[in-house]
């Protein structure tokens, strides 16, 4: 049984992630780019379970292999679409020669790790793999130590290492991979730690005064560049790490309130239950919408495949963001078949 | 002198939360609002107060009842306003003597013309822009609310959903017409007319929501409505231009006058829902509720506290003396906004508590539940 609070947080996290990748409305609190990845890893850590006994190595390996295999396959598919001229930008795999085929294989195998540029249709591949890697690292450490007490220490350690290294964005390559993985481990560990705290601490974390203080602190950090985080590029400074920590804690507090308000059949919870599909599929759906807008003459052709959303897209943000969220979620639900809401057992003990 | 007060009636917690949010936005709007905090204050904050007033209002039956009610409101609002207006007139005069000029109608007694002008500023300007004494500028809301009550009791001649619904339907085109007139930035009593119409619209919207709350709650309190309203405000702002305006000036700064009004109403409804949810989780002694219950004190005093902070900063050599005459001046406000805004909210609350403790004794009456056994015993005897 997944906690309703965690499902709500997953819903919020994927909305933030999709808005960061497509378009964010003007009055929506902090820039989603500044915290969405941290929030995703934080929630991934919340529902981390400790593998038991001999199953541990198998479970951990399966976690990584499934995530990596899945994302590599999706990357390959996205690359082939580019090749066929059906998708924008990004690396174009070619099999014309042995060298080109080797290059295509490199893209397919290494882009999920962030060691190569990912195809434009699947920019969040690294998020899924990083979640699996971070969970494996934490669960492995917990299995060795016998408890999740390591999570807090893991968070502080990873954060200190990142803050000390202060990576300025390597673009791609080993340094980027290490920075992203350490970042994922840190926020997964924070999520696991916060999820495991007792009721008094939880109450203190979500108190209105904590939210107000968090807001004031983030506002102060924003002037030091705390909200200009570029996690995708691996550029992480101490100010942005501290800001992200505060923002995810505030998001967790808000989600705990929201979880008690949203109905069981809410769209937010539905998004939370299908987070993998939404993270994997939103860019492709957004591309299709943009393509339709270009064909209709509402957007210039140059807007397609651009890393920065075209300004003209602002007027159409709703018809871009809503399908990018809804279509993958609906497809995932259809593929999984109709199932009762996962929190029924929690509501009716 | 000791006044006596019976225990307060039970309060609607979500209304207290709405008031708290509104008054914090007023203080932020007058000083500095951090960039990532909700919608800009000047898109909705005064509309929120009129909405809440309408939400709590009731239509009186019969001319005598209406007259008595308006007389009561005149005492609690107009008399209250003019009592403090006299205080701020004296304060503004004394500050002007000290070289701090805060107001465009500083009382003067040099000639009969000066006296006449000072009297006009004291009695008439509160019903136009109300900014004659800068330290008291925010209180324009109070006489305006009284005018709205007069219009409300006149237009809604008897209680009921039908009358309120028809009044709202009629108020929409009239208000939009007057707002188009208001684009000319009137500075005389025509401004009062435009602003009263706008205030009345939000007041009536609040009243209608209250009357239909049993049916509307399903929609207004549903999470999907929050998302839809939020998206609608964004779509309106992107496609139809400016949604910020200064309520007191009666000029909505958009030739499509419906745009800021609709955006305001949607934002107010967003606050309405959020306040409902927040009220479920707040402790009865939460500081949020305390702020909501001290709205009037904060409204009246926050500019004075701002001046107090500036005076302290001047004494420390951080603010030049001439800036003390600028009511809206704040020293490095992006960094120091808390230095102004926390005292602006806390000081009026603390002063009121101190004053109440000195002067008011709460009389507790035995409740019906407590009285019942005593009555039973008396009956047995």
C-alpha cells in the first residue's frame, strides 16, 4: 500500500517536472526548473523499502537493470524517430558505417546515464536511471548497516561532497554523471529520512510557522542565485542545494495537507500513480502538440525541438501542458488495466 | 475606565484565514511583496476584503430595520473612521511641524481658506481617494465599506437568493460600464461612484456565495476548481493584458475592464478554497487566526509602524531625513522587507492585546448546558 501523502507528492513532482520541461505559468511560486528534479528524487526516497536477506542483491540489480534497460530502449526508439525525420533535434543515430553504428550505440547506451546527450523526445531518461541508481545505493547501504539510519548521514555526505566540488556543469561525461548521481542519492536519502521521522517532528515540519520561515529563507537565498539551479547540466552550488532542500521540505509539508483534502479519485493522485509513464512520455506528447500547432500556423517552425520553449508557446501553454501530463497517465492506466485505488486499504483499515 | 464585553460569538475560521491572508497582502502591497508569493497583491487584495464583508453580510427586513442597521454601521465604521481621522489629522500636523510632511492635505489654520480646505480634506476626501493623511491612507476602505452597506441594503430590498441573484446579474453590466468611465481617472466624487460599484460587485459576489454555499461548495471547494481557476487567471493574464490595478483609484488599467475584475474574482475564489482547507488544519490559537482577527488594527496602524521603522533607521544613519516624508519609502526593501512587515503586523496586535487587558473585562455567563442542572435543582427544591 502506497501512502496517500507519497502519491500526492508524486503528483506534484511530475507536474513540476513537466512544467519545467514545457512551460510554467507566470504565477506558480518558484521556477519549476529550480526544484523539480530534487522533488522527484525526494519522493523516490520516501517510498524506498529495504531489501531483505539474500534477495537484496537481486532486488537492487533488478532495480537498476530494469530502469536502465527501459530507458535505453526508449532512447533507441526516440533516436530512430529522429533518424526517420519524425522528431526534432538531438543526436541522430546512423548505421551507414561501422563507425556511425558505434556512435549510435554509444548514444543509446550512454545517454540514459547522462554520459551522452539524450534524444530530444526523451530528455528525462537520466532521471529514471538516477532514481534507480540512488535507490540501489541507499538500499544497499541500509541492508549492510541494518537500518535506514544511514539515510540522514548519506544525505549530508552527498550534499557536502556536492557543495565542496561545486560542479559548474560539465555538459556531459563522467563528471556530469557523478554529479547527477550524487545529487539523486542526496535527495533520495533526505526523502527516506524525512519519511521515517516521528510524528512530533513531522508536525513541526508542516507547521505554518515552518512554512513561513522556509519561504523567507528561500526568498533570501534566491538573491544569491539559489533558484537558478541547473541540475540537468550538473551545475550545483551550495546556495542552490540549500534552496532545493528547503523547497522540497516545504513541498512535502504542503503535500501532507493536500493529501488530506484531495479525493481518492483525484487527477493529482492518478498522476502520482503513473509517475514513470509521465516522466518518460511527456516530452513526446508535448512535441506532438507543438507539431500540430506548427502545422496550424500558430507557432513558427523553429520552435520545434528547441531547448528553450518559444515565447509564442506562452499563449498555448495549457494545451501543451495538460496533454503532456494526461496522455501518458491515461495510457499507463489503460496498459495496467483498471485497478482499485492503491490507498483503499489505508483508508479502510 | 473598565469596559465589559461578553464572550465573543463563535467565529468562522476560514473567514479569519481569508482576512489574515488579505491583511498580510495589504501590508506587503504597501511595502514589498516577495516575487514568489502567490499572485501580486494589487490583483485581488481589496476585492478579497469586500468579498468577505459581503460573505458575512445579511439583508435586513423593512425600512426601520435597515435604518437601524445602517445607523449601527455608521457608529461602528464611520464614527470609528472619523475618530481616528481626527487623531491622524493632529499627528500629521505635528509631524509637519517637525519637518515630516505626510499627506497632501496637511491641516493648516493660517487663513479661512486654509481652514475650509482642511475641513474639506477631513470630511469629504475620505469618500474620494482617502489619502489626505498618508499614515491613515489604508483606512479608505472603512467609509467605502459603509457606502457599500448602504447600497446593499437599498438594492437588496429583502432577503433571499432570488433578490441577491438578480442584483448580482444587474450589478455586472452597470459596474463594467462605470469601470469604463473610471478609466478616465476621476479624482472627485465620481471616483466614489465608480469605486462603490466595483466594491459592491465583489460584496454581492461574497453574499451570493454565502447564500448558495450549500450547492456551490461542491464546486468552489473541489481541488479541480483550484486548478481551473489558477489556469484561467494565467490564460487571462497572458492573452488579455494587465490584471493589476489600484482599487482605490477606480481605474483598472485595462481597456478590457472585465479582465482585471474576472481575474480578481477567480483569485478571491482560490483564496476562499485555500482558506477553507487551511482552517481545517490550524490550531485554534494559531497566529494565522490571531492576525485575521486583528485586521482592523493592522489596517489602521501599519503605515505608522513603517514610519517608526524608518525613524529608527534614520537614527542609525541609514535613512536620510527627507525620506521620512515619503510614506512608501523603504530602505533596501528587497533585503529588509521583514524588518518593516513583521512589526507592521505584530505591533498593532500586541498593542491591542495590551490595551484590552488593561481596559476590558470579559464577562462569562453560564452557558445553557451549565445552567440546566442548576435550574433542575431549583425545580426539585
